[in-house]
C-alpha cells in the first residue's frame, strides 16, 4: 500500500500512516494539495490527511475535500505527543529558540511560556527537527515527534510537552476508487457534501429529515462555494451505514432539498470513539 502524506520523514502524518498500516510505503508531499493530487491521479495511492485536533479544532482541509471529492476509506485517531528535541550535546537550559508548526506551538504554549522560549513558526514539525539538526546550534530546539528525533539524530530534552496530555488528531485516509464496507453489526460513519436549494427554511427542512428518522449527526460544517458568499456547501457526517434503512431514508429526503449531494464515503468508526 502506498500512502501520500504532507511533510517530510518523521512527521506525525507519516507516523500515523505507519501505525495504521505498518507495511505501507509512504510518499512525502510538500503540501496537502499535492497529497490529494497524487491520490487523484493514481488509484494505487491513498492520501492520509489530518482533519481535526482535539485541542485546536479543524485543521482547515475542507476546501480540498470539496475540490477533489476523494472517497474516504478510513479514519484513524492518532495521539500527538510533542517532544522538545535538541542537539545531542544540548541541555534544556541551553535552549533559547524553539521551532515547529504553528499548531504544535499552539498546543505546547504553556510549556513554551514557562521556559521563556522564543517561538519560530515553520512549515512542519519534522522539517523543524531537520532544521535544528542542520544548524548545529545548541540554543535551538524543535517540537516534533520521537520518530523525528531518531531520523535526525536529535536528543529528547523533554517529552509530552503539549498542554493537553490526551492530545489526539483525527486523520482521514482517502483514495480515488470508491470503497464501501459490507454492512454488518459494526459502527459506521457516512460522510457527505450537499448544497441546498435557494429557498427559505431549506436548512431547517433538510436537517428535519435526520431528526424524523432518528439519525445522529456528528459533524455539520458550512463553507462558501467558490467565488460566492450567497451559496454554501455543507460537510456532514452521521452515525450509520448508508445501507441502513434510517440512513437511506434520511438521504433520500435530504436530496429533495438539494441542488447537489455527493457521498464522500462510508467507513468503520475508529475504536477510539468508544472511549
């Protein structure tokens, strides 16, 4: 299995891919857009994308989900344990400047303030680790993964430095080919995009279809259609398999209120949801 991820070797996305699929071949991409593009062009490639974080919320990839409309193959909740990484000869008392992705810095803000470090935002966590390794300056450190420490020969000066110790990111694994698991007794998530007809009370009427059929919505997010502030798409996730009668009835009724509706995927709910 080939999985495209944003970042360089040692990123949390790559770590998540290897935890979910230990024997996978990972493909480094500079941007999220490149990940989607690779999966869109090659049926043998899946993209692994961080969708939201328990601490800092949405990552901001919804516009790419809308643009490419890849099939969501699976979800995986991955613990994000941030570590302060320095040169082998560094001590934590030597550190003045700390480098990382904006999200990682935000998630470790209490630790950074406590130690009076200077924050420096960079494109990704693993890239920050590589930067520190290359600079050979004992006053510089990165906030990144343990895998990054191993890859770039850095020392873990402090571990689990994030503010929330149960810091978890939800990743989506996507592909071009449509895959739908057989409906059994497992827990499932159905994900879809829809655009409502332009009429008064359209959203109220549309959501009523889920209420009447007893379907639980777990995500509902709106974003404007390209070049418009009057036309909106909704990204929606609900509990259940599309072949369940109540889900099927809900989507049929929803379709009556929509100009556009696209099912993004049906996949098993990650066991993390049971915690």
